[in-house]
C-alpha cells in the first residue's frame, strides 16, 4: 500500500529546503556517509621555547627524521591517560613544512636515500596524528595551510640575523625556519592556490602515476581536513545559533574558495580543477607545482655519486649537509613527457571499457566526488559567500552531461551519489535529467522527489534526441532517482503503476534509439557499447520493480 499522502517521509526534499531549516544542518553539512559524531579532540598548547629551537635546528639542517620523531613523540604523549592532557604542538610554520615534506619530489619520487623517503612518510603520519588527536581548529591548521600572500610570506620567511640596531625579532621570526622547503620552495609558495594543487594532482592521476601516488595521499588528507573543519564549525553554529557571525564563514574551505579576485571566473576555474582530465588545456591551466616535478630518480643501474656517510665526530654530515636537492635537481633537465590520456574504447584488446578511465581509477573519482559534495554543502549554507546553488549545479551540468556514458555513470550512479546528502544527490540528478529528457515530459515544479513525480514526469519518457548515448544517460539518471527514493522512503507497487511507467519508459527509449548506431567503424562500436548500457540499466530497473512487488506481497501475507 502507498504511504499516506500527508506523510513527510514519502519524498526526498529539495536541497533548497535545507537553507530554511537550521535544525537539519547537523546532518546536511557533510555527505550521508559521514554521519558519525565528532571525535573528542584534545586541546593544544605551544611547544616550549627550547623544544621549538631543537625542532628548528633539525629542520634547518635537513635532519627531518629526528625532527619528526620528536614532534610525534611530543604529540602522542599523554594519549593513554583517562584524562588526556593538552597536546604539544609546534608553530604553524612547522606544520606547513611537514605538509611540503610529505609530497615534495626530492623526498618522494626522487628520494636519494631511504632516510629522505622515511621523512616524507613520517611527515604525513605526523599530520594525520595532528588531525586525529587535536583536530583542525585546535591544531590551527587554517594558519598552517594558508597559501602564500604578502602576509604569509613574511610570516614564514627566514629568521633575520639580528644586529645591534635590531635586537627584538618578532615572535613569528623566532618560530620561522631558515630552509628553502619552508619558505620559497614550499607547496604553499609554489602553488597559486589550493585549486591549482587540485587540478595538478588530478592531471597527475592521468599522466604521471608515480607522482599521483603521493599527491593522492596529500589530497586525501587535505580533503579530510576541510571536511572536519567544516563539520566542526557547523556544530559550533548549532550550539550557538544566536551568534551573529557564522563560524562556517571562517572555515578553511571558504578561505580557499575566496582566493580569487573574480568570483564568476573563480567558480568555473574551481570546477575545471575538480574535473581536470590531463589534456594540454588542463595542464596549461594547472601546471606542475615544482619545476620539472615529474622528473624521476635515476635507476639503480645509472651512474650516480656514492652516498656520503654520516660521521658527526668527523664533521661529515653526509646527505644532511644541505638541502640543495630541493631545487637544483629539479632544474637540471627538462621534464619527462608523458603519453596523453588513453581515449576510451580505442584499445581493441579491451572489449569492456574501464568506466573510470577519464578520471584515472576509483581513488581519483572518490576525491573528486568529495570535493563536489563539499562545494555543494558550502553553497547551500553560504550562497552569498561562495555562489548560489543553482549556479553551482549548472556548472556541474556543464561538466557531467558531455561525458561518455561509462564516465557519466561513474559520477551519477547510486554508489557515487552516496557522497552527497540525499537532497543534493536528488537535485543534481534531476537537473542533469531535465537537460536530457524529452520536451514532452511534464517536469515537476520543484526538486522535491516523490514516487508520483517519478511515475508521471520521468519514468515514461525517452531523451530529447535520438542518440543511443543520450537515451542511455536518461535511463541511468532515472535509475539513480529510483534507487535514491527507495533508500530514503521505499518504493511501493501502487497497483502496478510503477511497473507500467518503468516498462513504458524502457520501450520509449529503446524505440527512439533504435535507428541510431547503424554506421560503420568506430561509431558503430561506440553505439553498441552505449546500447549495452541502455539495456543493462533497463534490466536493473525491472529487477528493482520485481523486488518491490515481492516485498509488498510478503507484507500482505
């Protein structure tokens, strides 16, 4: 039996309704898979002066491993206590350097020793511990992970040598690190902004697999930080709704979004970064962060200088003598060229295309989806700070609709939509579907999704063109909406109306695409592949209808 018409649980509400309901913001500020309570983070206190100086000396002498071991030990001390004490944290400059060490090529893809590679791994481990134990706000990660401006450059600059005329260096100067990787060579100084790094990382996922291995870990960590920072500030808003200043406006993601001077162009650039595809246009807009970054270390069989040994008593510092490898080794030779991204369906030995090929695998897809979800959430709650939701979703449409059918499905499939709040997932899918569906379809007035709307407005109709690809995309969108509604409030048999609407739409899309794909060669092969997606989607929808009918029969029994 269908649910009562007066029930508020028989529809997925429009994402726009979230803006007027602050009571639901605790569950709407993050994807539906992140509904667990906030962790209990420790408070933090600054390292004592002597320990800060120890760390600075280690870092300035490129003794990264002992410096990071010391910081990890200080951070984790006291965690076993039933009443955890405040955690010792270094100044933001040290955390910023750790973020550079975690991804810099001289310590990762071009590390000249196991010690340097260990340093990059320890840096990432330390940053993870800071996020897990202290959190983004107590850890002051917004200051640590700020991209270079006049203010941040002077704050992170090398310590001045004091003279008789200047014996009072500032606190920031006392905590600064006189190292190239901490200042001019840092990721925060080399990259234009966060979205430059995002675009380059995703370009690496398609062009430079070894660099992507490291950028993936770095970008995953940064998205975890942005998610945790936003969620915590959203909770602050709920705990103190009377506060005139919304804590979310000071979130790290908002700082990164407001980095440009031209908002309209910045929004489009942000989306181009998230959808970076490794083409020459994309690499031109989002180039490598460090010069010749993709140059790889010589293989073991190549001629190389013997590794210098460390002998402190003899004043032989080996690899720790200086940090010249941070820049000189990147500039000696031109960058290696990588082959262009593989075109879907061009390999005759691969009969089944890799649906994630244009996005370089599941890890890349997940990170892109998480960023899209975070942008959607910010736009819902802070439209004046970022951009109106309708503008953002239209940009999503511009990037998603032209994709090949397999790639299209990777982004709008039910499993991908779990990274969005259900209301956002429903609205995004409907916006894309409305751009594809036949003009004769009576579109609903709002994005509120009900089974009645599905049966009347979406299920029975084909695409607005006769191409197999567009009809397959319409089918995939409708399938996703069915799955979303089933997961939210369940589907009902409705005296067979559900099955009738499903069958009518399957037949309409099959007939409209029947004459398509009759050409020869590559076009014919692509058409057959798209037809496979169309029929597979139809089969899954029929199976879902059978499941709904069976569940209702068991309830009647």
